[in-house]
């Protein structure tokens, strides 16, 4: 897909990887709905894109609510008259599974798994209804491909999203919507700094360093532009660059 003049929705677009994705799409001439729970962060990203001559609008959205997700996707049509790309990217870091917070792991599941299914479902339904080709990219993680002893629920949500995405490969032939996933290793964002804190140096040594959010955004652009990719699971790592998991 040629990104110029497309309309895209990026959830979690107000920070980190989502911010880099929104900026990369806008830099290629795409129109972006920056959807985020954090109004200050999301508005700042939309303003920065507008300030550099791009097209973007902020839309407040809590991906845990179906109506919010549907409204964020509808905002692309309202503002730009079309819907081409949906990046289900909003996510939260690891949980304290055996701690006192009984609800923490469920929040991880709600945001990292259930909301990505919901975002995919609503996007595909709308693209199908419009009869136009589309691309959905779900932000998974290398933690969905290899075990994460410190964050088992996080790892499970990401593994689930990978399998969900692979299972939708046939939609490309059926209705022209390609659903792909992207799996970064540790990336320099507030999420990883909050969750890993002092462990970050140790983790960097394990995986060979830390990615920049722009490295992940470059993977997103490749997944959108390569029309052969459907149900694909792209890995983005410091050691291996970009490649695809089988
Ligand atoms: N940073 C990493 O090392 C890393 C590695 C692999 C995968 N990921 C994944 O990348 C995605 C983005 O993470 P990031 O590192 O950029 O984190 P981040 O904290 O920088 O950004 C996450 C964004 O999601 C938003 N968000 C959180 N809950 C939301 C909700 N309920 N509704 C709407 N927006 C919500 C936050 O406000 C924030 O703007 C996540 O899915 C994460 O699991 C991150």
C-alpha cells in the first residue's frame, strides 16, 4: 500500500512506539488519528505532526471500551473520508502476578489482548463494509515469541496476539485486508523505563542493546508497503534487524 493520502489510526499514539509510528506515517503523507487515553501526550503528538506540515488529529480513546475504539476508527472517516490503516498499539507493561493487586494482570489482558482483538474486529468490519483494501498492524512483542519469566501474563497476551494475527492471514484474499503483527525487543520508551527500571542495563546486555521507537516504526512502514504480507509476524531486534518469525 502506498501510504500517501491514506488515513490511519494509531492507538497509544501519544507516546513511545505509537508516537514514532504516527510520525512515520505522517512523514510519508498519511493522515493520522492519534488515539490515546493520555490527552496531553496524544495532543502533543498531533500538534508536532501538524507543526511539521503533516496531517493529524488527536482523538481521546480508552481501548478497553468498545465504543471508544469504534469512535477512534470512525474519526478517520469523519476527518479524512477514508480508512486504510489501523495500528493496534496501545499497551501496558508487565504485571505483578503474585503481588497484592488482584486486578493488575486482568488490566494487562484487557489492554494488550482483548482491546487488540476488538480493534482488529472493528477495523476489519469497517474496511470490509467500505469495500476498500486495508492494513491492520498489531504491536506484539518478542515477549510473545520467547518466555518472559518476570511478566508471564504480558508474554501470554503478546503470544495470543501473534496467534490471532496469523489466524487472520486469509482475510487478505477474502476481503483485501492484511493483518500483521510486529514484535520488537526492548525499545527505549516510558513503558520499558517504568517497568524495568534498574534492570534495563542487564536486559540490554542480553539482547544486544535497546531499539529506538523509530526502528519499530520502520518495521511498520515495511509491513504496510509490502502487499505480500498477510498474517506476517515481523521481529525487530538489535542483533537481527527486521526479519519474520515462522
Ligand atoms: N517498549 C518496549 O520495550 C516494547 C517492546 C515490545 C513491545 N512493546 C509494545 O509496544 C506498544 C507500545 O508501547 P510503548 O513502549 O511505546 O509504551 P508507552 O508507554 O511509551 O506508550 C503506550 C501508550 O499507550 C497508551 N495507553 C495505555 N493504556 C491505554 C488505553 N487503555 N487506551 C488508550 N491508550 C492507552 C499510553 O497512554 C501511552 O501513550 C505496547 O503494546 C507494548 O506492549 C513495547
